[in-house]
């Protein structure tokens, strides 16, 4: 998708005035935060697991070449194919050519952020292939022609009325002509429409939460079961996954599973945790005849060696989004590309170029909650600060903020003048009260801190 | 494609500041893979059955405890009656030898869209999370776990394990099947206004028959 990350500031203004969005954000915020807290509090071992998961991930990243090659061998041994793609274009081309080789006309998809990153749907559609997103949230935003606004709850910004309108408009052709209003009816209608898509699909494409080197398996965690219908019913299953998804063994994955759902939705495990290993066996009665894994790099192998390598630990749980005061105020679309929130503010500039998303590293109060809740202990505030430094260094001329600081420094270096000026300004502000410039500042009490302190000292 | 492979692997090595790994390191990594070391696990109470039942309830699955396998058809009948379902089932072939009523229509095959109820056997149950582990095989195709609206899973008590890692140990005694499904409650979604709704794409009801 085309990025609008460069107009982040403009989009935040629109988002703050969008009533539907603000209601949706208010609702989802407590939902995610409370559930996560309860789940984490119920597991005394959580921090030790978190520590262990970081160790496992760092170990894997330090030997990433070995584990990827081992994974590849195991996929081959189970009868599948591995394809390598260094760029989004290469990944799309490979997936399109797998689809064309099997003369696919219809594709169903499980929820996958990497497929958003490489803009896979557009590539498939340009080649005349019908793509249907089957995760309910993804399906809703596909109908609305919008990008996801949250990495695990893509339609979190939509109200049920908006969804009812979308279904009313798009489901007429399937014979559903009633306008619905209740959530159970909406879910049930989507189930019926998507059932037909599942059965008629030639290829099923899923992402992967983890790849397992030991067994050559791709793991997906879902609640709806759409991922499993996607990887079982069509005759070809394609897994698209980025290279840092690989983990060594089944035991290693167990540690991550204990962290992922708790951090994301507050569940101990999602309804379905599914391991796909190769195509159907000769004696199986169902399952795909072909199993492909497309490994996507898109800049990750370079991140491995630079000061942002900790970002490769991310398991896409969304906890940093849910706990971010900026995300909670403006929602995901303002960020302008695939990944929103703190993790997105780090990833987007790294993937698209800092010049195309220079506002994003500043879209943080650096309050540190994202790092606190991150199951992989990624120092997000540190990474955001590093991007700010890079951005500052890349600017040839002095910025508006830079000039302002220089102006302030003239006074700050001369304490007498500084105190004199602040005393005047504060009295002026106290008299003017609310200036009406977009936000209400508390009215100053008419005295500077220094003056108040002197008085207090004199008293005692 | 091979070019991309070479490029990615070279980039990785370049970023890590090294060449291809030496034999010594590779052997160490292979040894790590072969060791199957279990990491930290949550402490669990001793009574696994009670824990398992408690966890099943938490994820909105239902349960019936029965003394022996001969009772399975009665437990299935009770479920059919409770939910007013037709006596038409699609089933895991491992259950073929049980005394099923003659008038029931029972199929042993992959699931089809019109199937309303499936009955399968679990490879294992996990007490830690109230999960059931199902493996794809000739006898139990994966579609049985996802296509019908009602899913009954038979779990034998001897297959109830404390943690997921115990499943891996048992799984390694056989070849890895195409599909391993760890099922924790019925299908659900919260994609519309964060309201949990059961039966999004998979089964609306998940019923466990635990054979003691």
C-alpha cells in the first residue's frame, strides 16, 4: 500500500475529530489493557518466560543463517518447497507465479501482516486473481478498501453500523438482502459468505507466527479457525513469512506461545494453534497437495547488524499499540502505513526510509509503557530516540524547533534576565487565562517557582 | 530465486560480522536442536483433571466425564438431544468399533459443508491451558476439526498431560503429521466492537468427552 506516513501530523488532526474512531478507541483500550493485565498477573512465571524468550530469540538471530537453512532442509524433507525473496516485489512475483502454475483463479487468505507489508493483494489482483481475506476483521476492511488499523484487530476502528452497511452493500450479490444490526447476525452472515469462498479457493495463503527449524513447520495462532480452513481446503498452501520468524525447536516455541496470546488478547492460548508441516501425506483424506514457504527479507538482514536489531525480536502481539497514549488518541490509520503504534514508528522509517516517515519517531511521549509491556523487552523508547537523532543529523539546515531552542538559550544562559522575563510572562498568562489555542492549559497562579520557593524559605 | 537466497544469507553473515559458521559451532547448534531442552514451565496444581476441567470452562468448552469407552455413544447421544441435532455424524475412524446405534447415519471421511457434527479423538489433552491436541491422519482428517458447527472430542485420561512440552515428547515417537491442531475452546471472534462471538468460522460448540 502507498504510505501516507509523511503526512502523519495532518492525519492526527483528522483522527482526533473523528467521533466514531474516538469511541472505538475508548472501547478497545480498556478491553485490551485489562485483559492483558489479568492474564499476566495470573502467571507468576511471566517475567522469567519473557527473559527466556529474549535469550532464545537473540540466540536464533545470532545464528539466523544456520536456522533458516535447517528450516529449509526440513521443509524439503516433508515434501514442501522454500522460496527466498529479498524484496517485496520478488516475494509477490514468486507467490503470483505459484498461483499461475496451478492455474489459480481464487485465493483465500488468513490474516498476515507480512502480506500487507509486501502489498500482496494488489499484486494478485493485478494478475486477475480474486483474493478474499477470511479473518473477519481483515474481511471487513477489505470490503471497506482500508488498511488494518491495528496489527491484531484490523477493524477495531469500525462501528457495527458501518460494518452492517458494508455487508448490506456487498452481500446483496450472494442473496443476503436484509440490513442487519446485531453482532451475532453479522458474524453469522460473514460465516456463510466466507464458507463459499473457502470451498471454491484454489490456493490458501497464510502468514506464520513462528517457523520451526527442527520440524520445518509453520505455526499460526488464530481464534476464528479461518487460518485452518485456509490451509486445509485449497489444493495449494502458501506460507509467507519474514526471516526473523524462525525459532529452533518445538520447546522454544512453547515459551513464546505462553507469552504471545497473553500479551495480545489476554488469553492463555488462542482457540487454535496450528502447526503445518508439508503437504498432505499420501494416505491423508484432506489437506493441500502442495506446500510452499516464501521467506521474505525486505531489509531485515541489514537490521540484524545495526543499532535497531532489537526490533527483530518483535512477535507482533500489539501490546505496545494498546498501551501507547499516542495510538490510543489517534488510532492506527494516522500512522499511514502497515504497522502503527510504537513498533510501527520504529519499523516504518526503517523500511520506507526516514525521510518518508520522519514524524513517526516523534509520535511518542517516551513514557516507556511500550517497553514495559513488550513480551520481548524491546527498548522501543531507545529505538525511537535513535531515530530522532538520525533524523536530526540528516537535516542540513536548522529546524524550527532548533531555532526556537537557540532563541531560548540566549535567555537561559543569562539567569537574571531569564527570571525577570519569566515573572512577566507568567503574570501575563495568569491574567489572560485560557488562550483558546486548541488545548486548555491550567491557569498559572501568578508567581514563578523561584519566587514561590524564596517565600517558602523565608517563612521557615 | 537462488540469487535471492545467496544474497539474504550473505547479508545475514555480513550483518553478524562473520563468515559461514565453522563445523564446531554447527555441531553445537545441532546438539542444541537434538537436546529438546524444556525451558521454564508454569507451576501447576497436582490434580490435573480438576485443572483441565476448570480451564475448559474458562474457554467456553463443555465436558462430560465417563467411566469407560463403551459409554461414549451415550455421551454423544446426550449431546445430540441437548442441542436438538439430527443423528447424522461424521467421525474419526478410530471410533468405528464402538457400539453405535444402528439407525444413526455415521460417515468416516473428510468433513463436507453440510456436516453438522463431528466426533474425533484427541492425541493429547493439556491441563495447563485446557487444550486438546489433534493430529491429521487417514482416520482423522483435519476438516473434521473445523468444518462442522459442533465438535465432540474424545480424550482418554492417560493422554492428559500437564504441559505442552509433554506433547512434543510423545509426538517425536512418530512421524510429524501434516497438521497438528492445538484446540482451546470453540471458534470465536471479537472483530466487531470487541464483542466476543462464538462460532466465527470453526465450531460454535466444543464438547469434550473425558474417558476416565
